[in-house]
């Protein structure tokens, strides 16, 4: 017999069962069979005229019946039918709006797609924002302004000057403050009617489920793969939609991962993270400051559509944005039946160690005495050697546009970008003592490996790169 999966919010009206076997050959017939077994469900699924309520979506397997033949959609013996109510505003009575709120939200209230009911759903809704940085800034600003009743902010970072080019929820006066404090102040000023919860912590495997649980929707505004997989896994395990966005230089992506809503999860799209170092972060590769604005606003739009139950969500679709071409493209995403998390035989049933999964060695507790391996040189030591007149060949393996920001040319440094390094090794003399450096030490470690391979022995890597040099030796050197 076909089976109907009952969403958590409606289970209390269906004898607290998660799935009900039903009879019928069409979507309409199986729903009729369901409501005859559980009459209490009827008023939640149908309006007074016997029409399926607009905020109730019915899926046959992965397809919304509205894209098929509505209630006439044929249903086979082995089909799974899912009922997906809009996220908030299913079974619970909706909160009323005060006179002040009605005035504030009037441009929403006069739109039939939102109206009083939609605005009350927004007030009833809760959203967790993971990260209050580039994506979290526009997300927080617009979701607060839209009247989302409860916003949770997770971040452990403090505002830095280099954030202000894109993290528009923070101001210059906030530099040095915890981001969640700065964001909370700004969002409360935009809308004092909403509740803002702050979690000054990194999202980790041991706190993610507790933090996410009270919220209707998770929005992923993270900038690293560990947190991205963690947010995905925790959302799937808790049955929450996860509104995804990511940005790099001029390119952005957005989607809604919601296996409970018939779509795939992040692991269906990317089963495994790239090896560490292969995909540069925004801190290494840069990002156009406006880009998180565009992608974050798309994420906020999707969250609001999910809550008011309007339009077609980005579930099962990956939106790709190219700011240079000013083009959007869309890919269809399918749920992977073999997905270890949301597939048919899941192997991931609890949160795992995401540093290990992403191939990242967790930082060791800070040693009291700084340990420098023999292949590294600290900025202070390098400075002392140079001041002492030691003859060193300093090679900068960054890109030319990074060299222009600041460099060690005064010490005879030369630029050989990492991408050209292998083919230009011949320009170097293995009799010389060579020090390689980049921005933070990662790329130059690769150059070190190239030299070692080529038979060089007198090579060292500048520990912490030119940023550490700026911190420890030359405070006049611009940091980026
Ligand atoms: Zn999956």
C-alpha cells in the first residue's frame, strides 16, 4: 500500500505516528483515506471549501503534486507520499500583531501573498543564522526588518577592519567587539519587536543539535567546510530545512537542502569535502564585497518563502551566480539514494568529527614556548639574520596583486608566484640560502616542497607569512 509520511507538526493529529499506510490510486484518494483514518487532520489539510490548504504541499516521491496533476496525480503501491506544511503556522495558533507591528509591516500586509496571516507566520517563525559575517549581515538585516519573531546568531569571531568591506551589519565603531554583540545591537535597532538569541561559540559537534533544535529553519552563512557539513548533518538529523549559500570572488551558490521536503542534502551534492588547501577560502582568495549581499538576500528570500508557504522554493535546485557575467544559472539537484545521511540506508546517524572528515588537524593547544620546526624561520629570527648581514634569497610566492599591497623588496625579495614556481625553479641557485614566503605560510610550504623535490637543501619557510612579519617586525606593512 502507498505510505504517507506525516510531518512532526501534524503527528499529534494522526495518532502520533510518523507514517500511515493508506489506500487509493491518486493523491486525492490517499489523502481522503488518511483523513478518514485520522479525522482530526482534516481541518489542517483542507480549508472550509474542501480545498487543499495553500500552505500544505504534497509530494509523491520527490515531486510536488502541483507540478504533476494535483490531486489527480496517480499513486502506485510503492510510492511515498509526503505532506510538507509551511514551516511555521501549521498547527499552532498564530500570534496576533500589535498596532505598531501592523504599521511597521504595512507593505507586507497589503500583498495578498503575505497579508496578515503571512506576517503572523513570520512573527511565529524562528531562524538560526550560523555566522554573522558576509552572508549573515544581509540575512540578519533583512530577516530582522521582515519581522521574523526569533533570530538566533551563532559566531565566535570579533569584528576586524578587513570585515567591513562586506559585513555590513557591523560598523567601524564595532571593530574589536564580538560580532554577535555588534549584530544584535544593529538588528534590535532595526526591529525592537523581535527576539534575538546569541550564541558566542563556534558551532561544534557537541553543541550543534542543542543550538539548532529550537529553530524552524537553519541558514548556513559559514565560510569553512567543517561547519558546512556539520550544519547540514545536524539539520538533516533534526528534520530542519537548511538554506545554503556560498561565495568566492565573483561566484556564488544558493540552494535549500531539505530531505524532509523532498529534496537532497549538501552531502547529496558534495559527498566529500575537497582536500584541505585545494579550495582557497575567502581570506586567501578574496571575495567581491557585494557578492555576499546578493547571495545572502537570496537566502533570506528563500527562508521567508518557506515560512509563508509561497512560491517555489530552491529545494532540489542549485542556483549559480556569476557577478562578472551578471548571469544566474540553475542546476537540478537530485537526492542521492546512496547518500550516507539522507539516503535509503543511512550510515551517519549522529554527528561526527568534522575536522577529521575534512582532513584538518585541529590546532594543538598553544605551547608556552613557540616551537619552530627546522624548516621554518620566524619573522623575528629572519629579521635578526638580515640585520646581521646574512646573505639570503627571499622568494615571495604570492600573486602580483598581493605583492602590490606590500612586500619585502627592501630585503631583496623576488616574486615567483606559486603557479609558475615549478617551471621557474631553474632561476634559483641551490647553493644559496633560500627563504620562501606567502601571505600566511600555506602556499610557501608548497613551494618549499617543490624546491626540496628539486634537490635544494638550504631552504626555509617564513612561519606565518608576511602577515606574521607585519605583526611581529614591521607594523607599517599593510595587512590584508
Ligand atoms: Zn543527502
